C-alpha cells in the first residue's frame, strides 16, 4: 500500500504537528500529503510511525517527541500509548488544554458545516483530573477470552486490567480477572448508589436487574440496557443547563425527543405543572419500559414509543422542544417537523458538534437563530464533547 509520495505502513517520518481535527487526531503534512496523527499536540515536532495509508491521506502515531508542547503531560494509563487502547485520545494533554482543543473543534465544525461563527462557553465537571468518571462500559472480549477495549480504528482487542476513566466500582467488578467464553460484549454499569451490574447480550450475569439513579431530588429506576449518561455527574449538570435554557412556564407543552428513560422529562414535568404537558418520545424498548414505570403516576407525561419522525407529527401544539438525538443528529426530516410545530424555543443536546452544526444550519434557514451555545466537558481524556444549543424564533422583519 503506497501513497503518491511513497509513504508506506511502518515508515517513520519527522513532522511538525498542525491543528486539531474532529475525531481525536491532529493534522500534519509530509511532502504535501496529509497525515492524521494520534498522541501528538499542535506545534510539537515528532517522529510519526505510519499506521495506515489511502489515496487521500495517511494515519500515524507520534512515537517520539522531539519538541514537546508545554501542554504535554505523562499519561496515567499504560494502555494510552501508540499501539495501545483507543478509548482515550488525550491522556497526554493537560485537562485544561483538552477543553481548549475541543473549543477549537466546535468552532471549526460550526464555521465549515454550519456556516456560522461561534465561541462556546465550556463547563468543566468534577472530577477535575478527568479520571474515574465513567459509569457505563461495553468491553470487548479478546481471542484469549479476556476483557478489553479496541485499538484505534480496528477490531483488535487490547486486554486491560483496569481503566483509568472507569468508575472504581467498574474497576473492582472482577471482569478483568475472568476468562470469558464467546464474543458478546460485556456491559458493566455502576449507579449513583454504587450498585454494579454485569450483563451480556441483554442477559443479566450479576447485580440488580434494575439500577437506581438519584439526580438531586429525582429518582430513576432503570434497566442496565437503557441509555444513561456515562459521566457520573452529567445528569445533574445537563438538567441544570437545559432547564435554564428552556425557560419553561407553568402550562407549557413540551416535547422531549429521543427522551430515553426521561432524564429531562422528570424536571420538565415538575416545572410545567398540572396545567402543562410533556410528550416523551423514545424508540428503544428498554428505555420505554423504564420510562412508563417511572412516570406511571405523572398525569402530565405521555410516553410515546416510536421513532421521532413518526410520533412528532401526532402532537398538536408545542411550546418548547428539547431533543437529545444520537450521534448522527436529528436530520432534515425531523428539523422540518420541529419547525412546523412553531415552538418558541428549541434546546438541542448533542454529543457530536458536526451533526449539531449541520442541524443548526437547517434551523437557521427556517426562521430560528442560535441564541446560546454551551459545551460541557463530559468526556475528559477523549475527543468527545457535549454541546447544548438554544434556538429561538427569529424576530419578524
């Protein structure tokens, strides 16, 4: 496999690292060829080992640092190295610098895709060192029957004996000491009550069949198979920010799209009161089952099972829409449907700035403008970042 300039897998070349790109890598060039580099930092001079090539670009790992960045630190995990686990992109970077890099990515995505210039506020979430925050994990199983995580951009399983971003409950679960049969992933969950559940392919192996999550005064009983925010402090932070941006009034009718088990619905239903109403729309069987139990005594909540594009047209009138779609975003059909409901406010929670930027452009072309953009660093040590955007109706000219 040879590129036009002759780069081959295994080549070692000296480059200067350029800007951050969306996806956890940095851009460098060698004889005019673009190289996506992991384990580097902007402005560093490094030796890169080429790991893959194509007709358009190459990928590689910074294996030797010739001129380090002042933002470089020693990674705390022995697996967060070239050739190691792909779970953490930024363990070699100060946490404060990680956030600034993510700000650059958000600005670039909105500029190039959304055709709008932004400068988001970024909220940091405890723990400040960026470690031991993750409460949900799907571990792969190696050919040796050991639990691990994938190497970057491959299905090669790196066996591990602990994960530095996993909660203490997960690291102490014993899954890394066991030999596992079969290839099904091992799902390990820990709750705010320090409960631990291990399951595979929807089958409970150990721990309670339902997890108990406390978010302030709100209590949720959920299946380990249902989606729940991975960062242990994410639910409190996201509810606080979303509620501030929605500015709800008693009597408002709200759609909570892609609502999961109802993380946001709980706070919304309390705010809109008995004269208001919440339509929680979710398609996942586990989440819908949980949500229906959680809200069985909430007369102002209707849990709608189905895809958003099928259920949203069935709602007559809407004052406010909250949506928290999967990584690929809402898309044109759902955006058009939201706009057709003429809500005064749309609050969009996103785990991918690229799809949010795309959907922002669609909303801007349909009578809304971006009033506020906040980023929340819920995924330290990785390239991921959560964004919350507030859109309001543009004033008529």
